[in-house]
C-alpha cells in the first residue's frame, strides 16, 4: 500500500544532506523535515542566526535556510527521536575510502552506513522507507537490508516494523548544488517496492517534471552514481593530458576544447584544463570502481580507471615542478602567493583539492606561502596542510617551508616571487595586475592553472606569465 510521506529524517548534515533537505523543505511545505547529526558543533552552525556560519557554503542556500528553518526544516542532534517519527529516512553520511584492512586504499568504508542502519532498526516505528543518499558501492542495499531484516527488534512479537530500501543517489556539483537540486538533469530512484518508489516520486514531483524522475532496479541506481563521477573525472584527466601536449606544440587548449566540444557526440562540459580534479567524490568513486573491477576479476578495466587517477596526480605534480624550474630550480625562502584553496569556486570544500598537494609540494621545497581564499578559513587550511590547529594570531611570515593565511588579495603579492591561481574564484578575474607588478619581487612569475588571465593584459607588464595549456 502506497504511503504519503509526511515526515522525513535525514541522517547526516553535510554537503549533501543539508542542501538537499533544504530544497525539499522549500518545495514541500506540508512535509516536516529533520536533519540530524551527532556533530553538535555542525548542528549549532546550521541553527546559527548568523547565516555566514552555516557549515556549507552554496550560492542560494542561506536564503532557503532563512525561509524554512524553524517552519518545516529543523536541525537536531536528537537522532533517535527523529528516526522514531519518520516515514522516510535518508542516509547521507560519509563513505570514505578504507585506510586499513581488506580493500584499503580503494574500497569504501561503510562503518557509518552500518551504524546509521542499526539506529534506524532500533528506533523506527511502523513502515519506514530507508533511502540511500550517500555515494556507495554497488550492492550496499543488501548490507542495509540484511541489518534491518535481522534486527533483534523484528523478533519482538509486538513489533510493527517493516522496511524497504531505495537508492536515490545525488548528482550535485559543489558550487551549483542548489541549482542542480532545483533543476536536475534527472532524479534516479532504484528499488523493488513499487509503492514506496511512487511515494518518493511524489515528493520530487512537487517541482521536478515527471519525465525526469526515473526508476530502475537498485543495483543500476547505485552503479549509475559511481559511473557518472568516473566518466566526469575521466574527461578532466583527458583534457589535462591534451593541455600538456598543447604547451609543447604551440596549440591553445581552450581553442582545442572549443573545437572538440562543438561535436555533439562529445559536448562541451568538463573540457576545461586545470590543476587536477578534486572534491569529495571523484577520486573516491573511481577507487571504488577499481576495487569492484578487481574483485570481479576485471583487471584490464581496473587498469583503465587507475590511469585516470595517475594522470590527475601527474598534472598536479607537474605544476609544482614547472614552478620550481621557472624560479631557477629552488624555492627556498621564496614567497609564493596562492590564490584559491577550495577545490573549485563557489564552495568552501577543500576535500582532495589540488591546492593541498601543490602547497605541500611547495612547502617541502622550502617556499613561504601566502594563501588567499574568500571562503576557506585558516583552520581548514591548517588541517589540510599541517593537521594541526590554526593560530589565529599568526600574521607574520615565517621561515622557509611555512605558510600564512591572508585576507586581502594584494597582501599575498607583497615581495612575492610568484603567484599561482589554483581556484577559479570570480574575484580573481578583477585583479589589478598593474598594481600587482609593483608589489612583487622581480623577476616575478604568475602561474594561471585555471585559464583566467588574458595574455594581452600582460604585454606591457614586468611579469612573466604561464597559463595552463597555452603554447
């Protein structure tokens, strides 16, 4: 029997759970939505009156939170209480790559998925639709079903609990997540319970056209998410490989990208050269595909996808080597301005950001880094680079192999030997390079890994310029 979903609980208040539930709440005013997380500090930030303190930065998100929070959208640490009253439960927790044990370095660690499932089994009442929202390996639904069906609570003769498991992967790009949620290419729902699939469809149908809501079996849904990310990452590695060839041959990677992107069989998206892909999903999901392929004996397929990651690492490391060569083979005690630390613009997420490895490489070479990013704070940079607490009072430049966070873009250029653009923030398009030229130590270099600078603007400046993929 089809149920009407009136109360939703989302376990996990991170980059996926928070924005997704906010958009659902904004379009389904009659549905009560509770986003829960054991991280009390994160919940406090979601509930902060100061919307700049939200733990996730996405254009348009703060406005939705302001409209719906306290009405039909709530953030809480009362996990068990909110599970109990939910008709549908989204599991949206982290699934990091395993660091030890079987499949270490490639397989996903499902400990948080398992922990959430046990909480659901223990605290739910009546019929509950359990929805996989996290990016997970194929056949994880079996793990969830096994735990739910073997729960000691189901053996209680007074128990009225029943469950169904659906897969509803997210296809969000950080920086455009709200628009992706409001105007999705597709909504994918995998499962074998027709009535519950229809119940979830009814939620999305409040703003998504029916022809864009697709149902599949649960395994196809789970694999579609991994495959989509693998294909997107492969395109980035492909164009980055061509960017290196352009530099050697005198071609221009932007012109090449335009030419091949106009082929309707290829398309223009994800054909922009850069320092390498980052974010929480691409590398993790490809590693998962590699693990699955090796597990099922598809070794040649595993090698293909492994090459995508190898090329990405090569692109990141070649930028470091190029900077070192241009600065006479040594970076010891040389100041370098770093513009951007997030893995892409319009997000404060730094996970797997190419900037992390590039900055670590430069620090190991003895460079002194002056790091600017409009959304990433010093605490996060410290965790990524040093794995230590950030000294908020630290404003003086240290000795070789150190870094500081600067809040004014132009402060990063003072007496710097080089500047590297690593994130495509819009404000970097408006830098006064004539002013910069007067601040930097000569001979000075600007390395643009995001193709943001028009070379013509540098013709009369006392600055050397390198742009990725420009011959």
